[in-house]
C-alpha cells in the first residue's frame, strides 16, 4: 500500500468527527429512554434528574470508553512502529495484563483506599516494567513467533497472580471489584476518574508523538536510521514510557481491555498508509471509536446483566487479531 501524505489531515478530521459523533450518540442510549431534545438540554444546562443522567452517568461513561480505546490505539501503533511488527500490542504482549495486575494489587492491598492515585500509578508502573522487560528480552530483534510466546508467557504469569489475588479475596465485595478490573468496564465512571487518567494519557500520547521521526526512520532499518542521524535511543525511550503511560491510563478507567491496540493501527494503515509516524493519531482515534462503539453495543444487548466491556472488545477484536496474524507477512519471519 502506498503512502498518501496529503490524505492524512482529511483522515484525522473525519476520524475526529466520527469520535465526537459516537460519543454524542452514546448519550441517547441507556436503560432509560430520554427524548432527543431533553438529552441536548440536559447536556448543556439544568440540574434535574435527566441532566444528572446525561452529564454524570452517560457522558463520563462514553468519554471513559473513548479515552481507554484511544490510549490503547496509540500505544499499539507506537509499539508496532518501534518493534517493526504488526502483531505488537499491549494486550498480546502482556503489557495490559501487567497493568491490570498493578491495579488489582493496589485494590487488593487497600492502597486505592489510602490514596486516590494509587491505582493508576500502580497500573502505569507495572505496564512500564512489562514494556522494559519485553524490550530487554530483544522484542525488537526476535521473530514474531518468539515475541508472541514471550507475551503469552508474561500474560500467563500476570494472569496467575491475578487469579491468586481473586482466590484469596477477603470478601465477595473485594472479589467483585477485582472482577470488574479483570474483565473491563466503564460503568459508574465519573469526571473525577477521567481527570485522574487524562494527564497520564496526554503525557503518554505526547511522548509517542515525539517519537514519530524515529519511528519513520526505523522503517529503513536501525543502521540506516542511525546513519541518517535519527536518535533511536530517544525514540525507544519515548515509545516505551509513552506506551506504559497510555496503557496505565486505559486500565485506570476501563480495566483490562484486549485487542484494540492491534486492530486499530492495522485499520489505520488502510486509511493513512504504512508510515508508522502518520498512523499514530489515526490509530488513537480509531481505538476510541472502536471501544466507544463496543460500549454502545453492550448497552443495547437484551441481557439482564450487562456484558463486560473487555469481553465485548475481545469478541470483536479477537477475529480481527486472527485476520491480522493470518495475513501478516511478518509471521514467516
């Protein structure tokens, strides 16, 4: 597929418009049917029950789903560009599982009750540790099959520790909190939750965007990129730290969500070309659209108990992952 740089601004504009549209659409969907005129008036002003539902329940939920998806899309695009591997993804490589483990450990040891920032900080630190470990094990040099095996091993280890925490949960209420983080949900999120995660997400996105020149140079190979004057060490550091911040922010508002980080960049390449520097923003926007759309999907399902967002994302994203894996040329490397 050829790159078309002139199309990039138009692609970003269309995806940004679609992001706003899907967030607004989510305001009309819920267990309580609200007329469109009252949804609009409740979003703008008022302090009645409808305004509370729109501004304090539906809007934070929609924004949380979009933010989590955008974080995963940007992180996935950055990792794929750094590792030069279309199967690199925070979920597949175990980074999301590590972040979820950090959040669950903070909840299990009651650190979240002691400090409101304990859960996102723990998620970010564990995600950073997992990303550094992957790169230290040669994630940028090993074959796709070996990289996936390393990610599976890391995910399995983190999953075992998560299962241990759930098995030793002191009461059913603590177990319920752990399950919410493990399966992923944006229900009952508030503006305060978004305000806590947004700075980490913004800083992570900024770091990944700053790595764009290095990611573009890496497509020519490390030796050629270095000969052209690209600061590869800085690009690696920006992607590793940025991806950890993004995944941690995503986990802090939505729990463990898989497959968005691998599917969104792949879809972005269909619109913005193969240059990893130009798919960062489209991947973030597509990730947000995908997860916000998945949240709408689970709200319209005729189930007595709402499906967890992480489960819905896996049901939608897993076939996409299979398709990417089956069609990727790197699978033979």
